[in-house]
C-alpha cells in the first residue's frame, strides 16, 4: 500500500510527543521526510541492491564508445555488461587517471542501476521507492519514524522510545530485504570472461566504454 505525502506528514505527527507535535511546522516535517526518504533508500538499496535495481539496454557509439545515460540520469550504476549474442561479459570500472583509450565499434551493453528518488510534489502524491512496483510499507514506517526523530532533534526533544522503534524496524527490514543473510556481488574473473573492456562515467549523463583488460592497472580495485 503506497503512502502519500499527506499521510506521511500525519504519521510523523503521530510518532511525535505532544510538545514536539505542537511545535513542529509542516516545513519541519517535510524537510525531515525529504532527508530520511533519501537516507532510508540509500541504506536499503545498499543492503539489498537486487530488490531495487533496474536494467536498461543501450548501444555504445561506434566512433567514441560513449553511452548516453540521459534516460537514467542520477541513477547509481552497479553493473555494466557487454552483450555478444546470448553471452553477457561483465565490464569492470576503470580509472580515468590511467588514460585508457576509447573503444570503437558499435557495442550492445546492459546497465544495471539503482533509480534515483523524487520527493512527492504535492500532498496527494505517493512516496515511490525508485520504482512504482516496489511495495514495502516497512520502508514507509522507517522513513516516518526517522523523520519524527529528526524533528525531535530539531526541537531539542529527544525521544528514546522512537530510537528503540527505529532500531526494531531496521532489524525487521534487514530480515525482509535479505532473508538469506548478507550477500555481495562477486565479479566473474578469468581469461574466458575478460571482454577486454572497461567503463568510465565521464559526466552525469555519459558512460564511456574503453579498452582495458581485467588484469591491467586500469581496473578500479
């Protein structure tokens, strides 16, 4: 069930004690919600990126190897793959400081990324956790609890009960997002999986495919 900005404000108000609820303005609550919306999303997407990631297919320029990222601007890239037939070749990130050469020739690539957030523009608009298909009320609850805590700090009204609720909600979410425990992405290594390519993000809307071997010093550790 999605949460609107209006309902989020009301929920924060319920978590505040009487003094803080009376003193907190709508601007205070919105500022706290905006801060915690971003913070909770970053925490959750780092904990379980597979739950929030999207994939897009695109093509690198034949002359420069540049990939236009306009459609995913401000998204956080977590993996890039070169597609050859039905085979995916993982492409590691490279360091611009090493001065790699551009890779020429048309290349099909798939980019896995964490979509950016947009704060609701009006009271009736929903909080969307990167994708409209993600329905995790627990994230809404954590955001509102943390926003209430933030408002309490703003007003010098610390609330230990809120901090206990936040810790409990974070523990619940860790189990929901990662039921099998911690995990991490392990890139495939070895000559058979080395495409001879790497990537560099040259600005917010451009990714550059360059020539580099996985074993070279171009690869970012």
